[in-house]
C-alpha cells in the first residue's frame, strides 16, 4: 500500500468518490445473500459511512439478518473476493473508475462530526463553502443517508449540509447528557448545530420529522430562512392520513399496551420496508440499503424506546400547527411543496394547504410514496434548482 493511500485512509473528513470506494474501504464485507450483494454492488452506498458507522451497520445487520456477516478489518486489505466483485461492478457501471476525487465529475460528499448542545452531531456536507446553504433535515426512521443521491445533484450550485438528528443515524448522544427525546429538544440541538457551523442564512429542505424540527427553527429565526422545500413535511391537520391511527390512539391513551402495538407493528423490518415501498409503482425499485440500514440502526439497544418517545411527542407538533401557519402567513417564505401523492402518512391535502397561508407556494405531486427522494430524486433535484434560482435563495 502506498503512503498516499495510507494518508487518504486516515484523513478526516472522508471524501466520497464512487471510483475510490472499492479501493479504500477499511471494512471487509463477506456477502452471503443476494440482498447483501445488491446492497454493495448496486451503488456502493456503504462508502458514504465512516469506519465506525460501517461497523455499526454490520453489527446491526448481523443481528437482524444472519445471512450477511461483516468482518471489521481496520487497516487491513479488503478481502480479495469482495474486491473482485466491487471492481467488476464499478468497471461495468462507471467509466470513471480509478479517478481521484479531484478528477471525478461527481461532487464530493464528506462526513463530519461537531459538538452541539452536548451532542456529537454527525453530518454530511458537499459544495463550495461560500455557496448558498441548503440545510437538509431528514425524518423517521432514516438519517442523512436518505440524501445520498440528492446531495451530489445540487452540490455544484449550493453548499449542502445534512445532519443526523439525535436518536438517528450516527449522531451520538452521551448517556450523561440525560437527553430528553422531544421535538423541542431536537430543534434546540439543530439550532445549536447551525450556530456551531456558523450558518447564518439557509434554505430548508424538510421531510417528515424534519418539518416540525425545521419549522421550529424558522419560527425562532425567520430572518435566517431564505426558502423552504417541504418534501412530505406536514404542518396541517388535514395533511394527516389514516396511517396515523395507531399513533393517535397512543396519544389519547399512552398505555404500555398501545406502546407495544407500535413497537411490534412499526419498528420492524417489515414495517420499515412498508413505509418505503407503499404507494410506489414498482416496489422493487426502492434501493434495499435504505430500509435495511434504518432497520439495523433501530435495533441498537434502547433506540426503539427513543422512537416510541418521539411518536408520543409528535402530538406536540400537531398542537404547534397553528403557530407554524402563523409564521407562514407573516414571513411568507418562498415555499415548494413537492409531495409523494401516495404517502399514507402525509396526504396531498397537507401540501395543498400551504397555499392557504402562502398563496404563491408552489405545489407539485409525484406518483410515489412517502420516501419520494428514493424513487424521484431527479425530479426533486430539478424542481429544487428551478425553485431556488427563481426565488433568489442566496446568502
């Protein structure tokens, strides 16, 4: 191994380049199932994670899916059988194999951590540090990983910042922090995160849980928000679909029995896969690494109780809907609602309702489900570029 390769392996943040992934991965993965092979061969998305992140994913998958075993080999060459598979796949799929990040035409995404609000926040970033900022806020049960395809499609024009909310992805909350998992606290942590990164003005992309988190930021600092892109990010009661029924029951009766119903029916691989595939014309088109990673991270000790606490606290967001709407009416931020119209959680009426308070809001529907970015990233990226350009969302 050359000294240059050793230096690149040790450097932080880790630049991600498709051509580099097979050669510089420091975790060897032995694949024993077709699903596992597809996860690695289709897009090599695991390369977006750092070493500890890959090991967390491997540990979670080994427990939840025994057919896939991961071998941590820090500092050792990647197993030759995996290398051969990865090289042949990349050679077939990309004529850019072997290029350095500087030579690649795909913008580089890097991963970082920063201390904010007593939390070690993990985030992905790309784009010119001096470019207008777009802050990407994910939802349940995913993480910044959901933006892996969107970020490089916007990074030529914008600086993209995508943090993992506490309780999700690879953000670490120390036990001694005694963190209270509520949406008020998530918003406070992300507010501290923006201050740590000195983000003074930014456009918001909000999805699912990212919406009540981001809207709290916008209410507190309306001068900082240049525009809002809401991708199935709700702020209206009429936008809540029937899929909320068991959670509404939990709000009304927060008993241990109702809590267990949600644990056993939603916080599972089948429940997570359903959220990704429901309403999608071809469910097989949804990349399996999406719901597989989410499931692995849900299986971490204590994480399901964190999610159940947040399900219960989501009722606080519904109570704040009127305050969100008051902010929309007064501040009238440029807003694009781009919505998977088959979403069972946040139905089209929620997108259309933005026009009640922001008459010039742009509303578009896509023939897909809740996780629209998994199936319609090209359409979302194009709509965002046009919208942000038209509304002068600049620093």
